[in-house]
């Protein structure tokens, strides 16, 4: 089982990335929410936390090995739990994760089936089932800043908002800066100072943490 991969991110597609390592190129399936962060790291060395599965029918002898990758180990753990819901297969689960894991987990814990139903491939019936099966089981993956829209900054402290403005001034998109700061806040609640928050956000961006 391949559980972690570190290599140069050479290509980013619609739902897969190519990681070059030791003279080999690996195709890795990734969730939609991770694509902007990964696209910003094209050409850089990244770490992906991976799952391996076989796609196809064993009866027909046609099984294709696939790799699934996440920028953060917590997101991989959430996905494994997400797959326990009846009717959520690997590809459906990946497609559904168009929103960050922390936001999806927050919606599950709050019982917001309407928000979950808006995820790709998840209708109201499946959303209700997800809440019924997972509520209370994914609270460690949820945080309060996940619920508001990405454009809202009310959940950030003044120092975190200053860090976001610095990142935007340096050329990063506001949505990316907010997502990196939210993840950094989840990992390091005790950080003080805008410069320290900028450094923490870039560690998340590079895949060095999470």
C-alpha cells in the first residue's frame, strides 16, 4: 500500500495530477477542492497522502490500480470515513469533495443536508444519509471557519486578515490565501503575528504541513 508520495508535481489536470519521482511519473486522482492549491505548486516538490485501490471487475480479470492523493493527512482520513457511507464509492466521493474537507465535515456535524446536497453528485436523499451515518464521527475534521463562504473573512483574527492581504499582495488569490490560513489556524492555533501566519500559510501551500 502506497500511503505517501513525495515528488515533483509536473502536471495538473481536471481531476488528476502527475507526480514525477525516481524517473517514474505517477497519475494520482485528487478531489476538486485540492486542485487550486496543487496548481499553485506546479513544478515544485509536493507531498501527497495517498490511498491505493483497484478499479474494475475481478470477475473479468480486468483490475486497474489507481492512486488517490490528498494534500493533508487529515483529509485522507476523512475520505476513508466518507467512503463508509452506503452508496459513496471512490469516484463519487472524490467528485463530491469540491468543497474543502473541513467545510463538508462542518456541514455534516451541523446537520446541514441542504448544503451537502449542493455538492456534485450528492442529492438530498444522499445528503440525508450522509448526515445520518456520519454525524458525530467527523467533528475532528470540522472547524468553525469552514461554514462561511470563501469570500467572508469575519471568522479570521485581525492578524490573520493582515496575513491574507500580504499573500494577495504577493500574487496569491484571495480564495487560496483564505483556505491556507484556515488550514494553518486549524493546525496552529497559538501562532501570533501576521508574518508568522504568512509563513504558516505557505507551509500549508507547499504541502510541508497537514
